C-alpha cells in the first residue's frame, strides 16, 4: 500500500486542479488570489434596473416644459416647471439607493460623491445662480446626467460603471460654475450668460458715449411751466389706468417709424418714465447705487442724476428699482426697491427729504422689492409698505417728510395705491394679498375692507369698471373679479358681481375701453366683456408685455416682452394687428409712454424714443 500511495501522491502534486475545475496547464495558468476576488466581485454585479430612471428623466423634461404646453399663466404649470425637474432628479437618487440593483458599495459611494459635488458647487456658484438657478439648472443637470449615465452603462458589470456615472454627475454640477443668471422671462425660463463675460450693466458702466448728446437749453420759466403741468405725471398716467387722451394715431406706419430718434444704454430696473416738457425721469441701478435719472426727452442726454447707496436684487427680476417716480405739486417723489422714499427737486435732482420704509414699517423688502409707485394726494405722499399693525399703508407729509398717518394693509403686494372716485367720493384704493381697502385720503380711515384673500401676492392696480364698480385681479392664474360698491350715509359695502377666468393677468396691466377690458391672459393678448366677464377673443402672443390705450383713435399700443411695439385696434369683434416694429432688445416689462407723437420705451438695458405718425 505504501508503494502504491507514493506514486499517487506524486501525480496529485503534478496535476493540480484550478478554481475552474480545469487542470493547470501552460494554456490554463493558475488564477492568482486578486484575480479570483475580481472575478467574484464581477459575478456579484447585476445589470441596473433602468425603467425607473427612464420614466424620471422623461418626467424632468415634461415638467420643465409645462408652461409651454399648458396654460402658462396658472399656478400649476409654473410649480411643475420650478419643482418638477428637481423632484424627479431627487427620485433618481432614491432609485439608485433602493431599486437600481447596484451593490451597496456602489450605492453609498455614488450617493456620497454626488451629494458632495452638489454641495461644493452650491458653495462656489455665482450668487445670481442661487435659488431658481439651482432648482432649474444646477440640480436637474447634476442628477439628470447621473440618470443618463446610469442608462448608458446599465449593462456593464464592472465597478467602473459607478466611476462613469459619478463623473458625469460631477461634470453636470460643475457646469453651473461657468454660468451667471440674468433673471427670468415671464414663462420662468432662465436668462443665462457665461460667468466670465461682463453683464449688460457692467458694459454700460465701462463705456462712455463717444459723442454725448447735447441737452436742450431751457429757461427757468420754461422749466417751471413744464413742471406745473406734467404730461405724464406718474405710473400709468395721471389716473393710473394707462389711458392716453388728446392724441389720435395714424395706423399707416412706414419703415422710418422703427428708426429711433435716440437710443441708449441704461441701468437695470423696471421703472417707467414720467414726463414734464423736455424732462424724462426714471429710476435705474448703476453698480452699488440706485439712481434717479433725468434725461432730455428730445436727445436722450442725461440732465442730472441722484443716487442712493443701495442695491436690490432678486433672482426673477434681477437688480434695480421697481417703482415709477411721481411728479406732483412741483416735487418729484420716489420709492426705491430697498425701501427709501424721497422728495427731490425735479429741476436739479436735489434731495429735499428722505424716509426709510424699513424703519418706519419695521419690515424688510418683500421678495421682489418695494414696488409701490408713490401717490400724492392733498399734501401727502402715500406708499404701500406692508408692515404689521397699522403700518401697511404709509402717508408722509409732502413738505417735511413726516409721517402723517398710517393704516393696516396686507403684507404682500406689488400694487400701488390709486385715487378713485367711487360712489361719488374720492378714495384711496389699495389692493393686497389680503383685501381691497378703500380709505379716506385725509386721515387714512378705512371706509371699506373687501376680503379677497389669496395665497401669494398681488401686483396690479384696482380699476373702475363703472361709477360704482371695481375690477380686481384675483391672483396669478385665477382671473378677474368685478365688485359693486355702495355708500349709504357712510356705510360702505361691496358685493361680488362676477368672477371670470377670461383674463388672467400676472404682473401685466390691462386697459378698459367702451365696456371691454384688453390685456394679457398669461402671454396671449385678450379681450373680454365687462358685463359678464366672458372672453370675446384671444390672440397675439406678445409674452408678458404691457399695453397703453390711445383712446381718441381707439388703438392699443402694446410692447411685447421681447421689445416689439405692436399697434392693435381696440375692437371686441376680433384681434387685428395694424402695425409693428422692433423697439428694444431683451426682456421688456416696463410700461410705455406716449406724449404727442413721441413714444418713450425702456427695459433693463435700453431706453429709446420713436416718432409715431399721428392724425393732425
């Protein structure tokens, strides 16, 4: 037995079996331990389950495009566009951890590195990208590329697939480091630029006009006369209704109409113009100063500037003031986005007094800045502040700047107070997120508080729809409401006449003409009947623009969101474009002003004057 076992043992030592149960030979070498571990690891990897990320990636695209595919002026598509891609992206990471079939080592390493890349990017991105930029661009791009990369390597059974997925996600996040946000369009699409390039404001500040325009020469008597009776004294005109009388436009526009009398770069801001003779006054941002600027209406030359050391910025509208100045009783009254209220000498720009609403009302600026264009009535200048208690509406003495009275008002409104004559009595009308208040101009006593609470903010002014009827914008995407107001021996009441969705303005004003309202139903121009609120027609995709009624000729002068001027016939029978030309470049939310045959327009980058044909 000993002799037999010895050769058998020798054969075993020479004929070693490999881990694949094949004899070790020259063509089948032994497997090293490290190689065996790698082979074992690969055998543990499974193809990734891909149907969840496919659905989520489709969801990211569909929700982001919701405003274009749905009724973009309602809240739902906006919420889908803002939060949908980020939520779907977050669910991609949930899929990776819970249902991807990746190993736990892959799951943990991929998740940790991706979240770390997102956090580092958030710390290093341009400040303008924070907020909406992160929700709409940075987050969806980082996790979206994570999902796309996972689909591409879903059948790869190697640990290298995780490296590829994470690398793509990191690149997606890091791409945002190259970008700068320049606000958003009305449909909530981001305006993006390369971070390394100068902004429009920086380019404007860095260059001086090669040949500055020469201002007109005015005598003191001419200046005094112009300021005594300004042609366009405040936001949307004297009655804050965007209605112009005394001018009839000729609809026959030739090619010369689109040639500006002057055109120049201006600082960002959403103020409109006030006009007194040759004085053209507005507000804009220049660097760290918010400016009140007076231009020569004839040449565009800068006559004077006054600055306040402050800079307001929000991710939707960008930097700069929101309100429009007011000319009244020989003074110029201004409210800045950060809360300063000033009276200036309109001839020189000298500050006569100044107040800070943040201190008076004990509140910080709302998300889109203080936007109340001052209303001057009987020696008081009135602005909305939205403070607690009775510090909602503030009235300052026009001579001294002292607080004369204050009254309660909702805390979230970008509307401006308006002076209306309703039920036979002049009242101050203030629309907020809580109510419509009608107040006594003398002491601020609330005569009527009509409850019309909404979630969110109000932007538009209440307007008269008759001697005792008021139109109220009910809130974004919710339409309009008409109420009937009565005053019986000082007992004020109001009741709803109708609420209709035929016109659903956001921050775009409407005008009233011969029993009909004309304005923006989201991004599409619309006409509806004031009797019953029913829509007459809807047509003309002008974005979130603004409109001016030229009453004597029955024309609507529209400036679209992309800067095109369009002349329409104010006719409930149908939408009819009569003429158009491109006036400005870029996003245009500012209200146009027409004085005689001179059209003045501006946006956050440019201002221009055009001569329109009029009927003599």
